[in-house]
């Protein structure tokens, strides 16, 4: 029996949400304001990954690809600070989308 949730996408979503919290905490620690577009894109990626984590979602593939592209791009942009975990979250979403499109035993 398959789970109703995709573990790769769930992990990517939780990781992205966790990094949003870390980002806000770091900005507060440095007495700085968070960059609104970065935070919005991070939350968009986390939300899309969460939506794509549900195997019965009608537009699951598109959501996972969107989350993967957004999170991977943000991870590259922030690679010298908080980017590595965000990059990992994006890679998890993209790998989940690829695994969904290429079923096991198709080769």
C-alpha cells in the first residue's frame, strides 16, 4: 500500500519552511529587514512542494516542477549563506517530479 504523501516532496516542503524561519531569525539577529521577494518566493516554493506532496493532487507534476525550479534558483542565489538547504529542498522536489514521470521498471 502506497502512502498518500510523497516523502521527497514532504521533506522538501518542510526544509523550505524551516529555512524561511531560519532566514527570518537571522535577519532579526542582524537587525535587518528580510527581502520581501526572497521570502515570498521561498514560501511559494514550500507551498508548491506541500501541494505536490499529496499524491492525489490534480496538478502535482506542475507544482513539483515549480517548487523545484523556484527553490533551486533561490538556493543558488543564497549559496554563500543559507542556500545549501534550500538547494537541497529544490533538488528533492525535482527528483520527486522526475521519479513520478518515469515509473520504476520502464527501462
